C-alpha cells in the first residue's frame, strides 16, 4: 500500500533551537518511518526577510547537519533544498494567478512581518502563502505538520488547490494540518517572554549548537522567583516552563522530586536549575557533536543534497506534467 505523503519545511535563518527540535524535528524523525516524507530547507522563503545571502550557504549546510544529527535519514525521507527544485517556482507562478491581493493582505503572518520589517514589505512577503502552497502541492502532500500560527496558510493552500481543481480538473488533493496529538509542544524563552527564537533574545534561547558551558549559563539565568508560599500553589508561566523543560530531558524521579518540593513550598530553584542544566547538557551535547562532525564533512552533505534534489525533482516533475496538461500549456506533446 502506498504511504501518504507528508511535507514540512524549515527556513535556514538563525540557529535551530530546542523549540524547533521538540516542536517539529522529533516528529519528522517519526514520520519518516510511517509516511512518504519530504523535508525541505526553504531557502527561497528566507529571502523574504533575509535578503543578504552572504551566510545563506553556510546556514544551509549547518541546518542540513543538524537535521541529519537529530535522526533524519536520506534513505527514509527526501531531504532537499527548495531552490534545487525549479518546478516549485513554476507552480508558484500558476497559483499566483489564483491568489487575490485582499486575501493575502489579511494573512496574520503578513501583518506580523509588515510590523517587524516595515521597510521591506516585498511582493515575496505578500505571496509567501502562495509559495508555501506550491511547496506542498508540488508533491501532492496530504498532511502538513504545522503549528497554530501556520494553520491559516494550510487553509489557504486548500483554497488554491480547490480553485485550481474547479478551473482545470482534479489534480490536487486537499492537504490537512497534522500533528501526532497530545498538544503541540511550545518551548518558551528562558526569560518568560514569548517563544524561543532562532535569532532574537539569544541568551534566553537554547540552541542545538550551544556548548555545554553556555547551556549551563543560560539555564542558571532562567527566570524564577522566591518560591511558593502556599501548599500546592499554581505555578506561574515562567516556572511552568522550567518544569516543562525538565520533563523533556530529566528522569521521572527527578521531576517528581522537584514537583513535591514545589507543592510543599521547600523548592530551591538554584538546585533545580543546576540539575536541569546537567540533564540538558547530556541531552544536547551528543546532537551538537554529531551535527558538527556532519557539517565538517562537506562531501557527505553535498551528496545528501544532490540525492534529495534528484528525488524531489522527480516527484515535482510528475505533478507539473499533470498541471501543464490540465491547463493546456503543454505545446509539444
């Protein structure tokens, strides 16, 4: 039986952090065992907000190293770079004819980016959801693992697919937002303000590339307080976040010990953070070292990129042939 196709992408901007790992990468490693899995490094998307390309190549190589280090296997999934698949750009062009200025301007992420980059409101930023739709539809993916902030884009992808199908014939399945259930894991920044970020607020974010001492330093600076004064108090968000991190990397016994200390108003946050720091170092260190070794092996990364390109283009070309035939833009056969 043919496996369902899953598509996901990650931008090569900034450094991959713990939130990226637990929010997406860990699921991708599982998905490659169960689905026909395409993982795309979306370098075109990055140009909408990072037009300076001096570090783009090194960022792509580092990201590829990290993706391989966390367990993605080119034998089990298609791991490729977006710009290696020009068929995406052609489909993006066709879909732009079905995307309307008004709906694109209403997109929540577009409004956010306009606020963040008021001097760089480019056409690529406006049509970002159309390119994202092309990424998904070029492989006729059925499932797209996304967070809440991206669900609107999946709905727009479905709209573009429906418009195409209505106008030219049934070519595209309608993709669904997807997760393994249990709720999406949100990793908040260590200072208690917002989510961890690839580029902003770096001392409050744990990056997969951080060395052991930096991990310890960041965790020891995590926001805490003087502790609860009433038995079984409700934890503030920033304390809940420290416990949340501990649940991800520490033993159940360790978590239970500090939960009991909190409930009994005897918790020592300094001790808790020291324990969390050591457990985090044990968890993150091996990933960092594997990623470094892979990143330094340029031949291996190039081989992976070329192999992904070949597989992704074969899938994309098959879709594009159907699209061209349906639209009547195939003039030679």
